[in-house]
C-alpha cells in the first residue's frame, strides 16, 4: 500500500472556519484514501492565523514523524512561513508544496520582501510545487524563477449539486465568502447603492468574525443608504444551510480583490447559477468560456463599483441576458471536474517523484 503524509493547518473540518483551502485539503485526503493509499494527516496548530514559536514547533514535530523518503504534501499556509523548519527535513523527504494562495502575491501585506524570501526558499527546497490554477503557476514562475518542470496545476474539483430554483426576477444576489476586505464586500455594497431603484436582495454567507470593524462599517453604510433591509449578513453556513442559500439564489456575485482560482465560482456553476465576478487571478479559468465563446456570467475590473453596478443593472433589467447566462451556466455545469480528477493530477506528480 502506498503511503502519503498530508500536512495541513488544524481545523480543516471546523464548520466555523470554512475555506476553499480547507475544502481542497479534505477532498484531497479523502480522494487518496479512496484510491487505496494509506493517508496520514498531520494537523498543525496555529497556521490558520498568525504562526508563532509554538506553531513552528508543531510543524517541526509533524515533519519529524514522517519517515525517511516519505512522500509528504504540505499545505503552503504551513510551509511558506517556515523555511527554517522545512530545510531541516527537505533532503530526507520527498516534498510537495500545495499552494492555495501565494503569500508573495499580496502587495498590501507588511514585510512583503521578507515574506517573498521565505516563500521562495520553501518552494525552491520542494521536489514539486502544486498550484490550484494556471494563473498562480505562472505568477510563481515569474516571482521565484522556479523550474517549469517542478510546477504543476491541480484545479479544484466540485461536488455534483442540484440545480438552483431561484426567482423569476433574478433579484436574489448571493455572495459566499468571509466578510473581509479581500473579498470586496465594500465594493459590491458601493455598487448596490447605485441600484436602489431596482428590486434586489443581497445575501452574504460567510464568517463576520474575522474583521468585525469591516463588517460594522458595511452595516453602517447599508443603513445610511436605506438598504439595511435589503442586505443580509447570514453568517457562516455549511451543509444543508449552504445548499439552501445556493438553491434560493439567482446569481453569484463575487467582488474579490484577489483570488487564486475562486472555488465558489464552480460551486455556483455546479448549481446552474451564473456568476458576476471581478477579473482577478484564476477566476476566468474557473468560469471558462461557453460553446459560443462567451462566459456563463459577467466579468468586471476589480475595485470598480461603477463597472460592477453596470453589470448588475444589466443582469437585473435584461431577461434575455439572464436566460442566456443561465443556459451557459448549465453548459459549464456539465463540464465541471470532480474531485477525483484533482486527486489524479496530484497522484501523477507523486508517482513521478517515486521513480
């Protein structure tokens, strides 16, 4: 039996902390188990927030438990801040770093040069690097001059889902993301203040606890513009509650400032929901073009509430546009990858390392 060691941040199954990275890691572990591999999960505390000395110690302890020549896939959230830990074990292990969101591509981050130095050291020490989009693969090559043959893409999969029922008027707008500045809720709310003359309702599903001040500012803005009864911060939702939010929506709206791939895009398309999104990172890879050359949604520049308001107005007022995008979303639904394809992509990388 082949053995895989998977090193992840703790809490990947915590319903209070859902994220694309957690979903990816869990499906990867389950996928390798279904292929007959023996999967050993090593959950490391502290890296889902700010790593400290105890986090590094926990990471070092996890790597110490992996035998010589062991195959290890390490979540980049754990590995990238920790070159001093990883380098102690790099020569004796076969290491794959799984990069969900490259830390060195966040220009607003403090000490960006130091972050890039650490991440570059980690990725250079790995036997292979797996990214979740072609966009992030290309950016890592540019940023760290990594050899192309050591960089691989394994796009996220998606679970088959029931078609959303939605409403006749298309006015139920859904955003699924933690309520933090990166996800652009403020840009979307700014756009919606320009559409008060139209009928719509915005449902925000995602944790409001990571940046309470940001959430409070959004609530005040909605109240000041008389929109408080049209904006719902529903909090974190998983399972049947999340399925219900998708089922009742008409369109997914994502105003992110940064996305490596945008798993909520494919989660929406799996339910036949069109997407209105900002053109950042790998989002357009997740959307993909329809058979007639158009996307199953609308794409606008990031941090441009005017453009976003225009796209939303078109959606809300043009029934033919909504019908066409629903059709394209249905086409994209049929071509979406399952998680087994993601597992197969990474299994191929691991097989090459075993030769």
